[in-house]
């Protein structure tokens, strides 16, 4: 191949070009080093990755609370368990003092007489729960028990039952109020009992059916011997509503790390021997004892890790 000689250039000219090229290249490298690929200024390089704040561990459930406040309705104050049409708080499953019942307070609290309080009220609806929460908050209990909702379904007519959405909203409001006042308090929420089961057991007693005529839970207990499709449909509507209540209780409680829902109260196969001998609907002493046992198992259950 023939070599072609390029014309010579003055040395000063070439040196000047090289100097300019070197300076431009250096400036370019500096500019690139100071910018990220998207045109933004790059953050200073660090040899170790930035540390993320550690996630807070979930609060641990304590199986030995030192104090208890009970919220709810007639079941928790032992209505018709001792005498007719009267509260009997000494046999309450939650705070009772009767050794036959062996309440939660007796099982868990060292001094139940001074460290357990019963704020439940006969006839209470879910809409009454916020006021009970306010009463309990004054005591600052380590555990709050909630068993409420039967009266929301036990109305004179099916159409008078509390709508499930309203029931849920009222419970959510109660839990928010409780958490604002008692951020570290544990909450045990019992399911609403199966009212259809209570009807099927209570109707075995002729005297009980006479008492029901006085107006106890008309939506479920009215015409207890009527087995027509219409009557059966009415009772199933009540049961379905109770199941809706329990689903709401479970869902809301499940969003709280210090809340435990106990569905066993609905599933338990109560017998007529555990019902009040005054109305064959409310729990008697044996029924209260069984409720205490169910709650104790749920509250003292060790968490799975």
C-alpha cells in the first residue's frame, strides 16, 4: 500500500489543540461525575447502604392481666341466673365472685374484689357500648371483655333488628374510643350466642314457653311451636343477622393487635341444663360457668410464633 504523507503542521498549533482537547475532556469528565444518568445531581457515594428504621414489634398478648372490666348486656350481669327478672352479678362469667362459676376475675386476677369491674347493663344494645367504654376507661383495666349484640337481634319484629352495617360502625366507634383512652389494654370479644340454638333448647320446657309469651326476644321466640315455613324463615333471618354481627366483630377485632375474638361462644352447643330456670333463655349458673371457661381458654392461649 502506498503511504501518503500528510502535510506538516506547526508544533505550537498542535500543542494548542491537544491542550484544548485535554481541558475539554477534563471538564466533561467532571460534569459527568457530578450528574446522574437522569440529569439530576448524584448523591455522594456511600460504601454502606442507608439503614432503614426497624419495624416496631407487635405488642405481646399477656395471658395474666392484673385487672378486668366487663362490658355488655344482661348475660354479663347474670340476669335471671339467681332470681326472676333480676341481675345477679355475683355469678357473672366475667367478674362474678361465686366459686361455682369460677369467673375470669377469680381465675386471672389476684384481688378480684378490687381489680375487676362490671359495667354491663341489662337491655344494652351495641349503641350503648361507647358509654360503657368511657366508664371502664376511668379504671384503666389491663383487660376489657365485651359480650354484646343479642339485644340488637332480639327485637319485637325482624324488621326492628339493628342493620349489620350500623352494628359494625357502632362497634368500630367503640373500639376507637377504647384505643384512644386505653392504648395498651387487651380486649376479649365474645361472639353473639346462637339464638336459634337457645330457641331449640328452651322450647323443650313448657314453663319456659309460657315465660317467652311475656315478650322475650320476640323476633326469635314468638310462637315457639310454630314450625311452618314462614316461622322457620323468620328464625333463620334472625340467625343470619347474628352471624353478620359476628363477622363484623371478628373483622374489626382482627385489625387490632391486642384484641381476640372468640367464635366458640356462637358455636358452643348449649343445652337446656345451662339455661336459666326462670326464663329458659339467659344462661343460668352452669351457662355462666361455661362462658367463663370458653373465655379463659381464649385469653390464656399462647400466641403462635
